[in-house]
C-alpha cells in the first residue's frame, strides 16, 4: 500500500520537526511525549520514531474512489 499525500507531507515534516508530525497524527497521546523525549535525546531517534508513527497509522481510505 502506498502513502497518501498527507502522510508524505508528515514524513517530510517529521524529518525537520519530529514532534509536530506525531502531534498531527496522534494528538497529545503517549506517542507525542515519547517522541519529545527521543528528540531531546537526539535528532535521529526522534526522526525514526516520527516516521514509524506515520507509517503505522497511515491513511488508507483517501487513495480509493467510489464506484459509480
């Protein structure tokens, strides 16, 4: 399965500001706070976690069209 355009944008944002992409995808859940901690420990763990969250919670429904 591919990624929606929203997920691609979140992957790009996740490279520069990892907690923002996790916040957009999951809100203020534990995933956000875990990502903030990982980003404070180092940029690479935060980026990898943000990409994992975007991949795990992909938007599948936006790629399909309704049948006539």
